[in-house]
C-alpha cells in the first residue's frame, strides 16, 4: 500500500496537480492538508469521477484536511473528542486496509510570543491524549501530515539560525518527541538517515528547490507493527516544480501489507 502526504495550499487551486500526480504515482491513499475550502466547495465530484473515495473537513480560506483513497475508508472521524475546540479542519482519521491513518495539519504558531504558539504546544498535548484514547502503539497506525516542526538539524536548511523559529524551537521539538515516544518512528529517516532532503520550499526564496533551501515539516510516522512492513519512503519534488505549485511537495511511503 502506497501512502502519501501533501499540503496542497488550496485544493481548488492545485486540483489539476493533485489529480495528475495521483494518476501516475501508483498511490493508494493520499493525505491532504490546507485544503482551504468549506465542505460544500470541496471538489468531491472530481475525485469520485476519477475513481477515488474521499473524506474531508474544511473551512473557508484556512486549514482543511482530506483523505483520498482507492481503498474503502472505514471508521472515519474528525476533530478532537476532549470537549475543547474540535478543530475538525486540522484532524481527520480513517481505517484503510487494516491501518489507522491519522492525517493532521498542526498549527504553525506564528511567533514564540503569540497565543497561537501556546495553542500549538497545547495541540500536541491534545493529540497525544487523543492517541491514548483512540489507538494503541500495538496497532498499525500511520500519523501523516504537515506537522510544522523540523525534528533535527537535518530537517531544515541552515539550522543554526533557526533556533528561535516556531517550527524549530527546542520547546516544540520536545513536544514532538513526546508524541513520537508514544510509539512512532520516522520511516523516511530509516531510508535516508543522513540526507538533507526537504518537503517545504518557501515561495519567497529564489530557486529554493534547485538550491535545496527548505524544511522537512511533513511526515509519515508509523507504529512498530507498521514500520516493519515499510519498504521505501521518499520525497517527490515533481509537484513542487509544476506551474503555480504548492509551497510543499509530496512525501511517499510504501508498505508491504
């Protein structure tokens, strides 16, 4: 089963890129983030006419998550279930072929002194609690998405200058590690342990893809029972090289189920 994750930065703007990539990539499940559209405006018909099942939650102009699958999507849930803000446009899950797929778009945080950074730290804690309630490390669980954190210096260009950035500050990396300790491993790093490869390239940086100036803030994280079936993981830069692309590109992993 091939699973991919892609922050599309507006699904309606990037629909052609997504459908073209799906048609040639051999992907079974695609996790989308930052779809930026209300549910009535999601291009569900276009996906279904191309043979894909979809589940999605969105809101106007911001956030938004979706699952696109060749295989049946079962036990679909969206948002937190802890009595706080549900944040349905940031979290959606489903079971596919015996794998629980959790697709998230973690808040970026804006600045260290902004209330949204506090919310980001709390968001990770809430996600940890969600996992404790709704899943087990003994299950086959895949946590995907734009997590807005670079785990190590390998995951961001010129890391020494990023220590005060909301996606690389020690406090957010510590929060990330706490969730990983629940039972996740980074399957991409298993196959690329020492390579500086990125999934996000800022529009404002000239020739950022060709110069390899970016961040890896998109992840495919697997529990042990699933990680042991992973046969490959990689970043596909081709969508980022298309005309009018997202600032992110696609990360892919193959599992022998």
